[in-house]
C-alpha cells in the first residue's frame, strides 16, 4: 500500500525520513515547473544546497523553511501547531457549571393593584 496514512514514520531511519522530505520538495518543485536554479535563487540558497535537500542529505533547517516558503508549502507547518487541550477533569468541571435550565421570569412590576387585565 502506498497510502501515506499507513507509513510507519517512527520505524524509518533518519536518512529515509530526509529522503521522503527531499522527494516531497522535488515533486512539488517539478509540479510547479520550477528549476532548481530558480527555486534556490528565490530561496537565497545555492543550487547545490537544494540538490542536497532533494537527495535527502543534511541541510540547515532554515534552508528547508526558505524552500518551503518559495514553493508555497508552509501549510505543512500546521502539524507543528500546538493546540490547547483541556483535561477531562477540567471539562467535567466546566460542564457542571453550565446552566441546565432557565430561571423563572421575575415580575418587574411589584404593584399588587395591577392584575394584568
């Protein structure tokens, strides 16, 4: 199966992970019909650095970020977003404090002579 959801990322070596990143970059670069020279120039890195990245070799992380920016791929950074999570106990406390029913309407007119007729 080639489905990405079935890849066991934790079982992969660092080299294999870097190669996957390189293939991802190369695939998107080619889909956008951009040369290595153009992407490297726009990213402010050398063409050889981009070539290293696409082959799964070690590069600086800021170079990777610059390439992602040039290829409009920064959306992958969403996986690094920290979302605030609430504990089950805190959730239960919040639910307990929530109103379960409306209060009866209080009569603002306290005049006993007014029978509402």
